[in-house]
């Protein structure tokens, strides 16, 4: 089915938009469960538990967002606002 890859890309884009919004709206420390809840509420449906963290890592690798791991054990991270993020509208 040709529309399956297109649908996956569309959903990935919506999750990425929600992850970027979370990082902008929640600078400082956060738990991965908070990111997952935020993304699920933005999507209005179930989101696979690993999707937001996987997309967060991809966005960080692309230089779109930045974060650092505070505690892997506690799934605690710190979102870092990048200079170009400050000027972008939500």
C-alpha cells in the first residue's frame, strides 16, 4: 500500500512538531513521561511510548533542539533553548 509510508511520515511530522513545542514551552528539567503525555495530548490519541524520545534524539542530532541527560535511571532530562528557538513563534 503506497499511502502507508506517507501516513508514517505525516504522523512523525506531527510528533516532531509536538516535541519541538514541548522543548520550547518547558525549558529546564523534564521527565520523559512528561514529554510523552504532552505529545499524546497534542496528538489526541495514543502514541507509541518510544516515539517521542526517538524523535527527540533525531531532532537533537539535526540541531533543531538540544537537551542533556540528567539521570537515565530517573528518565530526567534538561531541555536547552537554542538561540534560534527564541525568535521562532509557536
